[in-house]
């Protein structure tokens, strides 16, 4: 880990507790321990107390916030609130980056989830480093993280929501991955690595072509599968990232055949304006 100032996200679970224990030993690394209480579980305050004690033991500054999202908050809502908090802490502390404890099992789960949701090529290269986020444990299996924690007598808390199957991630973790062989997991991880390189090159090409509004004549002439990828890249460039396959399908078709003057609902307070010559994105009040 390069010397510098970092915000380390610590939930109190075994992954982030191990991450914090490892990072504190790096010379020249200045850490701010950040904990976000989503307000989903009744006992989540105990997680914060554990993380606060760890920060004090290691002599590190500790920052926390509460989201009060409620019992029925989705995984996407929780993630958005957590990262918004981490970015605020990074800005205030003038840190180089945020460090999270995502590991190899998280990569496998995320790729499978994205495949099930139909997110396309980008879903095959999820959970990478970049944009101010460092994930140093991405090559480390969960089993090795647990072994480290036990060898060093670390204390952590188990998130009770991980035990049930309400969330898709838990269903993948409990019902799909346990049946996979080591060879099958390695193949999926290899695909993930390969697609990271491919997607970087594709994104660089797309970004030069789709800045601002989309040329409608050009878009109409694209093969349908390519039009979907262009639409996805265009949405991401406009900070719209939480879309699914049906949304892409609907927007790609509308971009080609909708009558000029139409205003098409996208998601998250955005509409796509259709003109004879171009497609444009704009916000609207709910």
C-alpha cells in the first residue's frame, strides 16, 4: 500500500476487521476508520461500538454516521448511502482514497448476480480498483480471511441479515456458489479479469463517440445489441448506473423508433428526449 492518507470502511464484520488489522501495519499509511450504520438491524449499534473500540486500540481517528434506512431497505439503497458517507469522509479528511474489504468471493457473487440481472459486459468486470476506491483483498478468498482472523484472535460481529435468503446476494452465496468446484470458480475469475481489459478498451472508444447528446441517425443504424451497449455507456456517462436489462431494451428501442418530440421515462428522475436528429437526457421533478 503506497504511503498516504486513506479512509478505511469498517463494518465490524470479519472482512473489514482483518483489513484494518493488516493496514495498520503499513508504514506511512495514515488511516481514518469510517463506519456507517445503515439502520436496518436492531442490533447494529453493537457493530459501531466494536469498530470504535478497534479504532481506539489502534490509535486511529474514528468517524461514523447512521442512515436509518429501515428493515426493508434494498441492497442497492444501503450501498448508495454507505458510499455517499465514505466519499464525504474522504473529502473532509482529504484522503487519497477509500479502502474497502471486498474479497474474491464478493467478486464471484457480484458477477453471478449481474449475469442473473442481465447487466451485460459490464457485469462481468465488476468490483475493481479505481475512481478513488482501493480493494486490496480482491484476490483473497473468504476462507483465508477467516483463517487470518482466527490465527490472530481477532474479534468481529456477524451480520444477522447474511443468514437469510431475502437478498439475492445471500441466495447466490448460500445456494449457488457452494456447489461450484475450485476449477469452475477459477474460470469465472479468469473471465472477470479478461473482461476488465476488454471493457476498458471498449469504454475508451465509446466515450469518444457519445459525449453529450446521441446522434440519432448513427444510433438508429447500429445493430440492436450494439445499440444496447451504447445506451448503457451513455447512461453511465450521465451518472445513471442502476439500470437493468429491461430498461436498456426499452430505451434502445425507443431511441430508434419513438416519435420525435416524445419524452421517455428513464430512471432516477431522468427522461430521454427524442428529436429527429438526436437523443438527450434531462432531469425532471418528481
